[in-house]
C-alpha cells in the first residue's frame, strides 16, 4: 500500500539518508502536532506523509538486501523480471 501526497517529492529518487532525515523531521512535527495541537486533520496528513517515507525506505532497504544476498550466492542478475514486492 503506497501513500501519496500531491505536494510530496519523488520518494524513489531520494537516498536512504535523505529519507531518514525526512522521517526524523516528520516525526518531530507529528510529536509537536499531537502535543500542542488539536487538529486531527493535520496529524492525519503528517502520518500519511510519514508512512510514505517509511515504506519507501523499507522497500529500498529490502531491495538492497535481496540484491546483496543474490550477489553473495553468485546468482545471475535478472533485472526487473522478478518482483520482490
């Protein structure tokens, strides 16, 4: 399940470090919104964006792990023929 926000940047083009930074920023903003605000719509928007960044980072790390595992086992690279999602 992928979340999308119209003002969100292209997540697949971001590095793991950039994704991690955005996740930390959004987590801080969500904490502040929960602590100081009474706006459930704002909290929901932040949660949706946060979930999108977390899912993208998870997918990228999983793909990296699978690619590394295949390389270590000397398996041929089949490119996009196999979908790991």
